[in-house]
């Protein structure tokens, strides 16, 4: 049963990636996947360290607009308890 669930998740992720037409989104997904999966991609790691460009107000405002649109559409977000648990898992020193 676990293999079926795993394959279903993989297939859904593959469908979403293949349907994406935005190169910037795909670059971000690749970077996040490498970080989460701990994949040894030295070029991506070097690029990540070098790219210290701050976010623009347009990017930040677009994120806010997306979140507001999701809220209006009734798409649930991450509960604060789950977000806090994830943050403390990644940054345990914040718990002090």
C-alpha cells in the first residue's frame, strides 16, 4: 500500500512539473528539491551561495496577491501549528 501512495505522489508531482511553463518556477523547484532531498548538486549549491539578490517589492506583492487569492478561493493554507513545528525542526535554537 505504501508503494502505491509513493507512486501516486511521484506521478502527481511529475504531472505538475510537466505542466509548468515558467522557467523561474522550475528553477526554484529544482533548488528546493535539491535542498530537501539533500541531493549532491554542487553547481546548484554554488549558485545558491552566490545568488544573494534581494527580493523585489513586485515579487513580495505577487506572493501576497497569490495568498489572498487562495484565501478567497477557500484553498486552505498551512495551520500555524504545523508551520511552527516545521520551523522549529529546521531551526531548533529558536526554541530557547
